[in-house]
C-alpha cells in the first residue's frame, strides 16, 4: 500500500507546484516539448524508455526488456545543472535516475531506495517507423481579475502526435483526436488542446459566476490535467496511456489512467477478443487474482481483502494495454480498492496466458 501512496504523491506533486508558482498569471508561454524513444541498459540489464519532455519537466515510462512491464516516472532538469533527475515508482521500491546528455546519448546512474549500490545507465535515442512529437499547453484563469488573491483554474494538457503521412500515422492521429473529444480530420492536436483549455476556463467562470467574494476559498482553485503518453511501442504494437487529474472542489482531486493498445500493422484498436480466445476470456478472472496475489506476496488461500481490496475477487474490466511480453489490467482509485491504494495494475505475462492467445496476436508479439 505504501508504494501506491508514493505513486499518488508523485503524480500530484507537479499539479500543485504549477498552481502555486503561477497563481496570478492568466496564461503561460508554450514550453519547448519533445518525445524520445531511448534504448540501452541499466548495468547489464537492457531497458527501453519513453521520455516525454515539456520545458524543464519530464514524464513517461520505462521497462526492462526481459519483462516489458512499464514503470511510470516523473522528473526535471532544473535543480541540478546539466542533469536530468527522474523518480520512478518501481515494482517494489522507488527508483532514481540521474543522467546527462551528449549528442543523442544519455549516461548516468540508477539507484533504488533502500539499497546502497548504484548502477550505471546508458541510453541512446532510437527511431521506429512511426515517429512522434509531443505537444503541450498550459494556462491559468482567475475567477475575479479585480480581486487580490482570487481563486483560479489551472489547465494543463499534452499529447504525443505522429507527424507522418502514412496510413498508420493518419489512423493514430484520428484515435488521438477522439481521446480528446474531437473528430475533425483537419485539426492538429495543439489546436484541440487549446480549445479544450478555453472550454474548461469558460465552464469554470460560468459555474462560479454567482460566488460572493466572502465565500471564495481554496476549494475554488480548480485543476485539470490530461497527459497522453506512450508506454509501449514496437514496429507492430503501440500502447498509449492517458493520465488524467481533476480537482473541482471537495476533499481531494480524482485521477486515473485510461489505456489503449493498437495493432499498427492492420491499423486497428486491439480488443480483448483480438488477444485472448474464448477460453482465455473465461479464465481471465482467475489469472487476474492469481497474479495480484503474486504481486502482493499473498498465499493462494489468502483473501484479496488482506491486501486492501474491497472484495475477494477481481473482475476484468476494459481498461487494459499490451506489451510484447504481457497484458496489464488497470483499476482506478475506488474501482476495486480505496483511494489510498491509488491505481492498481495487474500484469499477466503472455507466458502465463500462452495457451489462450489468439494466433493472429502471437504473430504481433513474435
């Protein structure tokens, strides 16, 4: 449970930092942003990193190539000159990266909390046929411009965006537009993000137009953040993670991640039936429960509620993604466990599910 709380703190940390630093500003200049696919190693262990940058901030996923189980990270490059510092919520402990750039190679160190040993890191920019940029917008709108210390709304959004003209580029562009609530083919992602920002500010002002000055408090400092990131990519499969956070009053904000995976050979969204046969779908609940027990060191006879879940069962949902080594089911706070547990992800390796994989899907991961 401690690990999930740490993840919650890391994910929310930047949102409140932005609100505090730019409280009186009505709009922000657009920060330089980029996406890099990096491959290399931590010590002798091959890894892949999906690094998304805007301004001095970094976020994304990395995974060990042997397991391909993505680990979320956040970081910055402003506190230590010339170095990028990343903090990742690992499988069993928090992990810390520190590296610097030379040409297109990052070299530095990796260290896990609680372990004295430091390992070397070497990562090099790599390209796949489907290449991406990273677009980012952010801004602030005060509720009352003529009132000192007026509450306000902060909006932040970013997204990867394929820049080519291939059939796969056009298909993924269309899918990304849908994720952000737009379907017009002539719009690029930057235009859509700015329109969503304007709509959020408009709703904020209209919703709170009748609030009296004496009733203005911290609960009127609204926040909305949407970040669409790559968490897995091969020449045949693309998996995207839409991280969202929203605070519109109340005790705390709500957050979660919506995942989607695509077959970029046939240009189609992967459904569960594309991955598992009917026997596998019927077996899925037991696979989820078995792997949750494994991840949380529970015995086969232990109740799942021992690890904090609401019930002694885990039913499949439609929020999943795939890598080349497994399928991950994700549950948002309150879905199967309390808010303090954060997001719960259950990884099922394809080795574990091999008897149930569809033949066509095996071709994608092979």
